[in-house]
């Protein structure tokens, strides 16, 4: 995907996106995952063709991507990525035990509020 984007090879980039959507769990575990541009990651997370076994994978991939960035991630970008996660599909224990206390949320008030609202809504 990165080569397709860098060298403006539209067919290559398109084929790579299809593969990443189908093999997202595997791709998210690669060291090069953090090199995905923000807009590409957000687009994939919003795509209905994204194949993941659970939304926990999506949340963990967002946290991983943010952690792999060499520069600080813009707060609004973190919020946009976290907004792509379907919290209602997560187990309550994961929401409370992992998501709600994740360092990514504690450093980003807007993201924390977004997730806290989801946790409270699901816990009801």
C-alpha cells in the first residue's frame, strides 16, 4: 500500500487496501503497521469490508498505531480513530478493564469522554 501511495500506483494501492481489509488482524500485528498514513487507517476502520474477529482487535490496533508514531499524534486524530471503534460490540469486561483505563484515553480528554459515554451506555 505504501509503495502504491508513494508512487501513485492506483491499482497497486487499491489491491493492497482490499488485502489489508481482508487480513486486518494479521496486518495490524506487523511492525510496519504504524507506517500507514492516518487517513488510510481511518478509511479502513470505517470500511464495512473490514474483517476482524472482534472490535477488541480494532481498538488494540488503534492503540498500537498511535504508539508506533514517531511524533505525537494529534488529539483530534486519536479521537477520530477511536470514534471508528464499535464499542457496543465489545464485552463489558474488556471495555471496563482495558478500554476505559488505557493510557491513550487518559492523555486525551475528548477521546476519554467519547469512550466513557460508550462504557456507561453499555453497562446500563
